[in-house]
């Protein structure tokens, strides 16, 4: 089902050769979002690298007041050996941070796509507004010429002529305003996409998700995902606090020296790390033999850690409630957006019937003109009405498209594609 909706949401752009998704993904704004995701990925890789073995050269030199010298050279390092400890905790925290970064990328990418879509549709509608304003100006000019001729023949009053001239001047102002609005809309779209694009009408989607499908997909929303990650983090921190409260602090060390060489191993059970070192002592008198040492402490009484565990439990309970609230809010939001989509779809049907009526009116006006019972001015008025009906239909389609993508966004779908 997820792949099907991804296909459907991208189909409008493909159908007319306009891949708005690719244009947005190539925009400077989206590239900035990718940089943020790359930073989180580098942090995750750094946390993974912290689990790898380390190796460093070591050396020491000493000289006593009696003139005795000692020199030791070697290598040493450590490795995370056990599946717990600060390094493992840091890795899991980095994984959660990376998941949050992916959710943020999807949410901000969807918002960027919605902005680009709105501006793209704004340019398309502004172009229709300019065409409509120019046609209205032509109508006002024709009406003004007719009134001037009637006034010259004494068939129209001077007041009617003044009103026609005012209407013509208003139409001129509206045509200029429409031209400026189109230029501004084009500039906004260019600023968002980082390039100039040819705006073509986008067809409507071929299929709509049902309310049940929308509600079922709500768990994939970024806000729900962030709430779920917050709960996972709260549970992880609670587990760490409980572990630290009861876990003994145990360290073991083993060292052996012979023939000027020495080997030392140390295991910290609390940190889950193993340390190692190899040394050679060319100067001085090394001690021969093997040594073993063990240290342990048990936190029998630790009020501070007890309070930390209690605080983490409250945070965990709060995160659970926040997740439940996020799921409920998501369900309500999905219902509202689905209803808005159905209403927008109904408005498209109304506008289509209005367009059909305007087309019929134009045909009637043309037939009346051919029959000699109508005028060219009536045909021009019908053409303006047809343009207005087309503008109304395109406006309804634009609202429908925006409602459609708003529902997909609320369902947690990545509007820019991918599997985020």
C-alpha cells in the first residue's frame, strides 16, 4: 500500500512532464536539510567508531637522584567488550538522534514541498488571472467605444459615459495588478526552487485514500515518530539508571613481566571495556613475575541514585502519555484533513458544472450573433464569463491538490519520495 500511494502522489508531476519532486530535491533549501541529516549520520558513525579497538604508542622514562635510569616503550589501547556501558549507551543514543534527524528531514522536506506546490499553483492561477484581467479590459474598451458612439448619437447620457470610462480605468488597474502579481509569484517560486521553471497545469490524482487507510497510516507521522523515540529514550535512560543502581563496580587486572617485556590486561565490568598494553624495558631492572588484582564495590545505599531512578520513571510515564496524546491528535488531524479533501473534491465538481454552463452560454451568444439577434459585445461578455469559470475551476483544482498532499503528509508519507 505504501508503494502504491507513493506512485499516486508522484503521478501528477509525471503526467505533464513536471517533476516538482525533483525540482524541490535539487533546491538549495532541501540541500541544506540534507546537510543536517549528514551531520547526524556522522555523529552516528562516530558513536559506532567508539566501539572499535584503539591502539596508541606509550613510553616512560625515569631517573633517580642516585643516577639509576629506567625506560619503557610499548603499545596500549582498549576495546568495548561487553554489551553495556557508556560507549554502548552512547551508540544507542546516537541511533535515536539519527532517527530523529530522519523524521525532521521528512517533516521539513514535506513542508518545503507543500510551500513549492502552493507557489507553483499560485503562479498558474496568477497567469489565469492576468489572462482574465486582459480580457475584461478588452470588454471594458469595447463597452466604452459603444457608449461613446451612443453618446455621440444622443442615445447615452454623459453620466453613463463617465461610468464606462471609470470602469475602463479600473480594468486597466486590475490588469496591471494581475501582471505584477504574476511577476511576484514567479519570483517566490524561483526563490524556493533556485531556478526558473515553466509552470504547467497539474492533473488531479487518480485515486484517494479512504478514511480507514488514512487512520491506519497515522503511526508513520513524524510527530508520532518523535513521540515514540522520546518514549524509547526515556525507557533507555530508566534502564541505565536501574542498571547503575544495582551494578557492582568490578575491575580485574592481570599483568606479567619477563625478559624485559611486560603484558597487562584490565577489564572494567561496569564500563564493559578491556584495556591492554605491551611494553619493553631496555633500561632499568624490571620486576619478574605475574600479578593479578581484583576490585569490587556494591552500591548498597545510594539515595541520589534512588531518586534518579524515580525521576526517570516519571519521565517514562510522561513519555507514554505524550505518545498516546500524539496518536489521538494524529487521528483527529487525519479525520479533519480527509473531510477537507472530500469537500475540495466536491467543489471541483461544482466548478466543472459552472464551466459547462459558461461554455453553453458562449455557444448561445455565438449562435445569436450569427442569427443577427445578438451582438459581438454579448459574445465578448460570454468569453469573459467562460474565462472566469475556468479560473474558478482551476482554483478549485488547486485547493483539491493541496488538500490531497496535505492528507498524504498527515499520513506520514514522504512527499519528496524515498523511504524516510
